[in-house]
């Protein structure tokens, strides 16, 4: 029964990865179309601030998709979810939100909350990276007793 569930889980993750890859491809195409339209509309080859924010938002959305795909690949390869990749996805998602925000519409507490969330995620990411680096006492791969 467990083997059957494992196969089912693998099929679902592979299907999700395929759908996510298609979504990333279409999102990239959408980004290219939006960029082209914005560049050829008057004034030619000039982007206004709202156009830049839209393009940056789409760009970060594609990056989010790629990071999620990386998470799925790691899960299929190693059967484990890498916390670092999930943290990067969360940081990119919050950064994307901050970039496309209209600061005139938000109160100070909302901005403070986003800043605190982003700082906590960044701290967590650095902590996880340092913890993982500490797990391998000899990351260079050589024998630490070779010179003795």
C-alpha cells in the first residue's frame, strides 16, 4: 500500500511540475509581449513608472515559478523539500509584493508588517544556510586529517 501511495505521489508531483513548467513558459511569453507592447507604444523605447513596475512584477513572478519548479525537482530527486528553496520563494514573493505596491494606498503599519516579514524571512534564510554549512565540517571535500 505504501509503495502504491509513493507512486501516486510521484505521478502527482510530476504532473504538477509539468503544469508549472507550462505556466512558466506562458508567463515568460506574456512578459515578452507586455515588454514589447510597452516599448513600441508612444513614447517609443521609453517606459513609464507603472509599466516598469508591471514588468518587474511579471519578471519576479517568472522567477517564483522557476524556484517552485526547482523545489519540485529536488523533491522528485531526493524525496525531500529543501527549506532554503522554500525560503527563497517566500522572499521573492514578498519582494515582488513590495515592488508592485502603491505606497499611497497603504498605511504605515502594513508597510511595517511587510518589512518585518521580509526581515524575518531573510534572517531565517541566513540562519538555515549557516546551519547547513555547519553540518559539513569539511565542505571542500578533502580529508581534514590529510596534513597530519
